[in-house]
């Protein structure tokens, strides 16, 4: 179905303006979405290659090596709440943030 030919000029202008506003809103929404993606890309590009490939969580063995501590010492840190951890299933994992906090605390007391 087409539009009737007997639409008044004012109605036609109003209709065209509404269509234009709707299209501009779509364009602005898309621009905002793309802008967020560009921000994430800029953040990623600014990272070093090492940061891009660095895991977020580490195993007990990896943390023992990083902190140069024994398994018993690591267990003691967990029990005392000195080092945070998560336990999805049977595996104990440590976040990089908790490891870095632990390193900072050790450097302050040393």
C-alpha cells in the first residue's frame, strides 16, 4: 500500500522529519556502539604482547614458582587469608590481582 496522494504538505513535512529523526537516532546508537568497540580496541592495542597473553588465574604450581614458596607455605597463606584463591571443582586457582597484592605486601615488610 502506498501513501495517499492527498496528504497535506504539512503532514508530509512532519512525516519526513519523523523519519529523519528516527534515522538519526539509529545512526547515533550505532555510533555509540562502535565508539565503545574502538575504546576496547585502543585499550587492547595499548597492552604489551605479554599482557595480552597473560592468564588471569594461576595454578598452585605456578604461584609457588612466582612467589618462590613451598606448597605448605602457600597453604598457610590461604588458611590465614593472606592470599585469596578460588576453587572451581578440585583445582585451586589464584587471581593475578591477589598475587600482585601479596607481592606488594611482602615488599613492604621486607
